[in-house]
């Protein structure tokens, strides 16, 4: 029973894109590991860019050019 947790920033990902991720990741586990898609769980967590840090600054700051 695979469980995949995808974390992405919460800026503009559509429901259709999330559905494509869920479908694609599930199919990848079927193709590569032979897993049953009916027991494969995919969780998408959206994180605010203020709450995601890289190299000592938030993603929000990085996208603003570190200001």
C-alpha cells in the first residue's frame, strides 16, 4: 500500500494539474513497482511560499529577488 506525499507551493496549481499528478504518480508506481492502483495513496500538500525556505530565505523572498 504505497503512500506518496507531494509538497508544492500554493501558487496557482490548478485542480486539473493536481489530478494529473495523482494519476501520473499512481501509474508510475504501477509501471515500476507493480503496485495496485486501488491501494495507492497520493497526498498533495500545498505550502504557502512564506513557509518554505531555501538557503536561509523564504520562497517569497527569493522570488522577489531577496528583498
